[in-house]
C-alpha cells in the first residue's frame, strides 16, 4: 500500500508541477505557495473541523510544525529555486532527498536500512540526476539558461531539500506513534503551512498586484487538488507505511515520471532519459524488497 501510494503521489506531483510550470503569473513564490495552501485547506475544511485537538493536541502541534517546515518553507524555497535554476538544475539538487532521508532515518529515528535499500536509494538518485541533465523543454530553454542568480537558486534548492526531509521526518514520527489518519495528518500539515505564511501574505495585501485572469482558476484548482491535496494525503500514507528513507525514495520518482508529460511540454528526452526510468524502477524494487 505504501509503495502504490508513493507512486501515485509522485504522478500527482508530476502532473501538478507541469500545470504550475505552464501557468503565467506575477505572484511570487511565497504568494503562490500561500494561494495553493489556502485552497487546499478549504478543500479539507471538513477534516480540519473535526480534528481531535483534546486527545492528540501534542501530536497535532508537531504536525503543524512539520507543515511549516516542509510545506510553507520547503515549497517556497523550491518554487524560488525553480524560477532561478530552471527545472533540470533544481531537480539535480532535489535528487539528494532520498539519501538525506535515509541517513536522517538512521541517525535520528534509529531505523535500520539494509545495504540493498541503500543501493536502491542511490540508483533512484542517479536516475533523477540523469533526467535532470536532459536538455530543458523548448519553451523554457532560454529562461533556464538566462538566470544570473545561480548561487541563490542553489541555496534555495538545498534549503528546500532540508526543509522537506525534516518535515517528512516529523510527520512520520507522529504517524507511527498515534492513531491519526493520513487525511488528518495531511490537513494539519497544510494548515501549519498556511499559518506560517499568513503574516507575510497579510503584509503583501497592502501592495496588491493584478489578480490572475479568471480563466486560470480552473488550472490553479486542478494543480492544487492534484499536487497539494491528493499528493500530501498519499505522502502521509507512505510515511506511515514505509521507513523514512525508503518512503522518500519512492516519492522522489516524480522527476522521472516527468517523462510522461515531456511531449506536450516540448521536451525531447534522449536514450539516457529512458535508461533513467528503468534505473528508477530497479532502484525502487531494491529498496522495497530489501
């Protein structure tokens, strides 16, 4: 169940990323992140209204902190890096997540990771590196090469990895020690991600920008539903069912799944891209069957 949930979550994130990537907007990374978190919380409002605050107050507080780290800070850093480095360079640094997660699970949570699982995590990381090294899509080639703030992008991407893995680790520690469901965990984390952004967004409201055209809202809603609601809920299933390193390894196949939307985006993966997909599948099999 954890593996299937992870693969579906990765596919949902891939499709959502493709929609966000093609959405032209004047919103900053923080504003865009706040917008999607607000919509996601609204969609999960029935779950938020019936959270067991009296019985699981401490666990829910840790999930709020987890959401602040992984969703508010992590996603904002990722969106900022994406704009500065382009997709392929950002994914190169994001591929460090499985190995960092496995090491964190070993050191912090005492999870035992077999050598075969380490090899699988390394294979998935290499596959993501191969995909990231492919030429960018035709429509974004000039933008990906024209940035003059590469070091800022590298810093933001590394911060995104650290925040994402830290948030996932906190979430897993809560999920394995309580009876909270994946829906409750996801809703709480999204609320934490939104709360941390509210003060900054309130200040930004004093300096309004043009609102997105109404024709963009269906795409915004679809991307939020896929990447934020479905993706986060399934991520919680993964973190509850699988050790941290293996879970993040399965979730990190999203860049490889981007090959599925390569054609519509004007991307032209070569043989190395196909080999990367096979390497990722083999790596997941090693990690899960260890």
